[in-house]
C-alpha cells in the first residue's frame, strides 16, 4: 500500500470575512494549493470537503460547492464530511482512505466555515450542538461554558492553574504575530491574559476571554497524492501514522479532567509511527480553550495527570523550548473556523516540514504532529508527519 503525500496547500486569512462567500473562500484556498502541486482542477480524482455549518449559513450540501466554485470540478466526485471541531480531519481521513484503497490517485481536501453570520448568542447555540445536548445543551456560556466546567473541575482537584492558562494564551498570541493567516496578530502578553479586566472579562468558570479561541471565518486546502509529484513546487510531506480514537460524548460518563481518548490516540499514533515525543520538533494541537492545551500536554505524555502546568511554566512548549507547541499561534491566535481547523493545522505542519513557514519556522523541523479533536476530546485525530 502506497503512503499518501501532501503535495500542495493553500490557506486564506482567518477573521471576520463578511464580504467573501463560500465559493470565493473555496477558490481562495484551492487555487494556491493546486499551483503548489503543479496540477489543474481536471487532474483531480475527487474532492473531500469539511464544513460543520450547523446553521451558520443557509447553504448546506457542502459537497456540491466544489463544482459551483470551480466549474472544471463539475463532474468530479465530491463529498462533505462533518465531525464537530474535527470536521477538517474527518475530510482528510476520508481522502486518505480513497487514496489507500487505490480508487483515487490525486485528491483535493478543503475545510471551510463562515461563523460570523449570526449574533453571538446564536453562534453559541450552534456550537453547543457539539456537546451532548440532552445533558449539556442548556450550559450557560455555550461551549465556553462546557470547557469552563472542565477547567473548574481541574482547578478544584489540582489547584488554581490561572498562571499556566495565561502563559499558554500569551505564548500562542506571541506566536501568532508571525502567522500571516492569523485572525489576531497581537502579542497580548502574560499580564493582560492573567488579569481580569473590562477588555478581558471572565467568560465561564475560571476562563477569561483570552482563554477562548476566536469565532472565525476562513478556509484551508490540501492536495494529496499517492506519490510525490515531479511538478510540485514544494517538497512532499507524508504520514508516518494517522490515528482516530473516539470517547463518550457525555462528560457525565467520563472524567472531564482527563482526555482519555486523546491519550489513547497519542499512545497508538506514536507507537504506529515508531516515534517518541523526543523525535518530534513541533506539535500543532487543538487549543480551542487554554485548558484544552493544558490537558493535551498530559494526553501526549509531557506530564502526568494534574501536572500539565509545568510544561508551559518550564518553557517546554515555547518556541525556545524542547517541543514547540502551536508555533502557528494555534486556534487561540490563528482562529477556529470549525470545518477549516483540521485542514489548517495540517497546512501549518506541512509548511514547517517543507521549510516554508517563514517567521513561524521551527529550526530543523523534520517530523511533527497534528492533534485535532471534535467536541470535548470526543473525536480525537492524530497525524505524525515528516518530510518525504
């Protein structure tokens, strides 16, 4: 079985993009990806689209957007995938399955979302659909409220972690300054992130505004192939392993202070790739809220349960540390357009491994990982990637 490769990528700026429709978002990430791959639309065997929607826009049937946006794709098989905040990774996994089966040789993956189409309260209601609505659908504060409860439980069990959360936020905002695609390119600093204020109020439990990812619009694209392309303008990137592990949707059925599904995904993914954390030069991880990144430190094995704070406080996850985490600024700074996020994370990793990450570049990046999750660590996806 051939190992699929990333041979091209594209990325729109993330932000509040009122004047850009879905078709333009699709084109704005797809044409740069095809150009890097040295391909034309008609060279593609299939299109895999990730969009959550859930009511953000009236237009559903996302798989059909490809042919509307790019008429040359009119007769190309296209399908839409959805898996909450891991929707982008779900689209990538479906594309990889098609390649590994031999059914297709070159495919396009696009993740997109327009979230800033609704008032804030309605956006929160849409996002709560990613929780177990029977039990969590009336959580005050929306999905921030769900993670606020997780943070409160962690604080009660292991003590106040506010310094660690503020440090994670400050780190990711500092990194995001160097990301040309980031929604917020502003170094907020530790003091701002640590101190409640009119500009940084508490949102849910111990989480402040600076602990929450941004409501963003945007799109990202990957061109995948069963083999490297001689026409590509960038080095090919390949998977050493890919892993998906699911967990219970209701938080009531598990320990909310542990991301057990994520822990299993990391253990399996590292084992399958014959890697250790020491073999990685960077990680792009799913920091929808700062408490999520803290728990993911523990899930990946950087610290025991309850001691994740020391990873950031000791500087391990900073750009100067032994394992830079979210050198792109993460969801916290880059933004979190739901369907685009998983694809965006893989674009950021491909840029690192191809040495084209500009001011975000981690020195000597040869192998890295992407962790993307749907819901509160319910659908857990891990990619271990390396330069081909």
